[in-house]
């Protein structure tokens, strides 16, 4: 007499002893190795960023610093009554901050001089 379980018929003679947890773990580990699933993931290194990544990061920092400086200068100009002068001064300060940030980011540093100037 067979038992129907999710579409599979099972006779009394088909029963096998269940695997122990250690045997099951060993079989799963072997199958993962054969399938190539147990490779160690490559972790990106923050110290070895490519030149394109550093350049893009520097460009984004420059643009953001310029926009923030321009916005703050415009807002300060509105408060003080000279929005054009505030806009120009804010843009100049933002531009200078962007250049400083870019130079700091792209200048190679030694391990011991890394904290200098911050």
C-alpha cells in the first residue's frame, strides 16, 4: 500500500534511514563546492580605488561644494539685500572649497601624513 505525498508514490520498501545532520551538512558542502558556490566574495578595497572612481568622486565633490556655496551666498544675499553680490561671493567661496577638496582628495599621502591638514 503506497502513500501519495505531493505527487510521489512511496512504498514501504523505498524508505531509507534519514541522514544525520553532519552527513547532510557534508553532502550540502560537497554539492556547493561542485557547483562553485563556495567562492569567497571579493571585497572592494577602499585603499585601491581606480583612477576613474577617484576622479568621479572628486568631480562630484567639486560640483556639490560649488552649488552649496552658491546657494548659501544667494541666501545670505537675500537676507542682507544684495543678492547678486551674495551670489558671486558664495560661488567664489564654493569654488574655492571645491578646489581645496579636490586637491586634498587627489594628492597622494603617506600613511603617517594622512591626518595632517584636516
